[in-house]
C-alpha cells in the first residue's frame, strides 16, 4: 500500500497525460472530463469539510466537557471555525459549477 502511495504523483501524471492524448485525438469528449473533474472536486471538498467539521466539533465538545465554565467561548470559536471550514466546501462547489458550465 505504501508503495502505491509513494508512486501516486507519477500515476496521476500518467493519467493526465493519457487523458490529454485521448482528448487531442478526439476519443474523449472534454465535457466528460470536465464533469469527472467536477465530481472529484465537489467530492473531495465535501469530504475534507465534513471531516474538518467533525474533528472540530469533537474537540469542542471534549473541551466543553472538561471545562463547562468556558463553554460559551468555545461555542463561539467553534461556530467561527465551522464557517471557515464550510467556505472550503463552497469554493469546491463553485469550482465544480465552473467546470460544468464553462465547457
């Protein structure tokens, strides 16, 4: 598994060069690749955002359980952090929409 992950940049480069050759020869429609890229963009953006929100919420609840007297401050910081984390998901949605509607 580690060997596959260490070669991941080379694999991705090979896939991109293969796709570029296929698009240049007319075998693959560029709209199909744009739709695939849009799906990957929104999927990874949503995955990262949801993991970030889950970890932040978990740590905030843990901190609130340890020190209940500062829970209101922790809650304010948590909401602010969630807003910034959610902005990543919104940016990935914008990128996905741009990929879909510009090609």
